[in-house]
């Protein structure tokens, strides 16, 4: 076995904590495909430049959550990120589902 194979096997045994559609955490052997911010109730891609910048500054990490997929994040009550998911964010914004207390762009 080489190091790459050993690392892959170790990763396969890892257990991840994801957020379910009910908003509650659960354990999974499959890592999440979307990340989010618990307090702001938003989700986005794992490679979101905005989230990566915040984490590099030491912010965000303590509030970081993960979802199996986008529909789970939506059902759990999270909104799409305006930076990495602009089309989904525009649909969400146009739908009128946003909570005024949860929308950082709302200045009223």
C-alpha cells in the first residue's frame, strides 16, 4: 500500500457531522457537499471564496455546518450564499421567503 491509498482508507472511516432537513445534526460516513454558517443560516459551496476568506481570518469556523446536499440545506431553513450561488440567491430573494432578521443586505 502507498500513502495515498492509506489516506483514502482512513478518510473512508471518518465520521462527519451533517445537518439534516430538520436542522438537527447527525453522523454520516459521507462528507457534506455544501457548507454553511449556523448563526447567519446561510449555505454555499465548499469552495466559496467569501467563506474561505473568513476562515483564513479565523472567523466562521466555530459556526461552520455541513449538509449532504442543497435541498437538505434549504429544508433546514438555510438560505443560499449571494457570492457562490448567485442564481439560487436571486431566486430565494425574489420568492419573498427571507426573514428580515436573517438578511444581511436588508438595511431597513
